[in-house]
C-alpha cells in the first residue's frame, strides 16, 4: 500500500512538473511576441533623498500586460527571458525607453537620475558597453544621469569580465548599484574590486525593520558597510513612516518604497513628483 501511495505521489509530481514546463513554454512563446505587440511598458518608482526629502531619481521597472493573463509580474517572466536569451533584446528596449523618457523629462525641466536594472545575461554580452553608451548618446543623456542596477550573480560567472565592463561604464560617468544586496553570494572581495557606488538593501530586510531584531541588525550592518566603503546606501521596500524615520536617523541616504509611492506610469510619475515637492515647499513655509 505504501509503495502504491508513493507511486501516486510520484505520478502527481511528474504531472505537476510537466504542467510547469508546458506553462513556461507557453509563456516563452507569448513573450517572444510581447515586444512587437507593444505589451511591455515601464513604470517608474521615485527614489527619495532622506536628508532633503526630495525625489532625486526613479527606478524604471518593466511591466507586461498580457492580452489574456493580464499583468504578468517581472519575477515570472524575467527569469524566462534570461534563460532563453531574449532578455538581451528586452533589456535593450528597456534602456532605450528609459533614456527616451529621461530626455523628455529633462526637456520639461525634470532632470532626474534614472536607474535601470541590468541582467547578468546582458552584462555578459560582448557589445554591452558600446550599446549602453551609444543609447545614452542617441538620446543626449549625460552619463551621470544613468544608474545601472546589477545583482551579485553578475559577478559570479566571470568576475574579471564583469569588472572590466563595469569599470568602463563607470569611467564614462555611469553609476553602478548592487541590487538586492545581502541576498546573493555577497563577498566583500568583489565590493573592493568592483566600481560600485551604491548598495541597495533588499526589501526583505526592510519589511520587518524594527520588528525583527536580526533584520534590523542586517540593515544596520549594510548602512555601516556603506559608510566605511564610501558607498551610498539605498533602502528598498520602505512602507512605513517608522521605517523611513529609522533609516534616516541611522544614516541611510536614499530610499524607495510604497511609503513614498508605488512604481507609476510616466505621466502619473510626473504629477506625483510635482505634488510631492509642492508639499515640501508648503511644509517649509
Ligand atoms: P528590483 O529591481 O529589486 O525591484 C524592486 C521591486 O520591489 C519591484 O518589484 C518594486 O515594484 C517592488 N517594490 C518597491 N517598493 C516596494 C514596497 O514598498 N513594498 C514591496 N513589497 N515591494 C516594493 P517589481 O517591479 O515586481 O520587479 C521585480 C524584479 O524584477 C525587480 O526587482 C528586478 O529584479 C526585475 N526587473 C524589473 N524590471 C526589470 C527590467 O527592466 N530588467 C531586468 N533585468 N529586471 C527587471
Ligand atoms: Mg532594481
Ligand atoms: Mg532590489
Ligand atoms: Mg529584487
């Protein structure tokens, strides 16, 4: 009986893996058409300087409005795009779109820094440095206006190659942030070698900040590490006034999260920035 039960479990397991593979294949097929069908778009989440209370930039985040499934979260389709290589084309589109938007905002007097997520797969491309620099040039965006967010996995496959490319990008004036810091295979060796200027504390450590003692200690440690290595620390996933206050007085310089705003479509983002800064003016008079 036990054996039979085990077999059933096994069949059930195989069936569910089978379904997963089929789902992934379907998603992959749909994703291959998403770009040309204009189903992808970007939303922008403000990054706030905690000292001045002002919005200094925005992180561009991709969205996929699937015709039948509705909104598919990037955590679902980015891994698929990374696995089949289509992240290269999608990532180039993201960069293009973000630079176009940044140029438009600049022409309207809104000169913000724009942060773009760069996949480890993109960074491995031989032409990535030229691609990024030529995109900036085409949109007449000063390199200092662009920030690239990379994760620790970018440094794992070929550290020397990643170092070379990020150095070249940094020399051109682009700033580099380590995204989701603390969740990957963090090594202090690469932090020393890497031309990175920003550390983003992963939102998993911010969620229970002040509630969970370990998370609070981890966040403190990253802030201190940033200070001693002269890196700007950004907290992501800030949702409450208490978290904001704590991070600010603890010396964390930048923050983003639902407490300030969810990621917004470009038009709404513009309106948001204006009213956010208007409030600061009002509070100071
Ligand atoms: P990420 O780069 O670490 O982005 C932060 C994620 O946290 C975003 O999820 C954002 O919407 C979410 N978030 C922001 N504030 C809060 C908050 O206060 N609370 C909570 N619970 N979440 C918050 P999103 O937009 O779903 O993106 C997920 C991940 O997908 C990103 O994580 C990034 O790794 C990837 N991704 C998104 N857009 C792109 C892209 O254009 N290219 C690449 N390669 N990856 C992207
Ligand atoms: Mg990011
Ligand atoms: Mg992150
Ligand atoms: Mg993340």
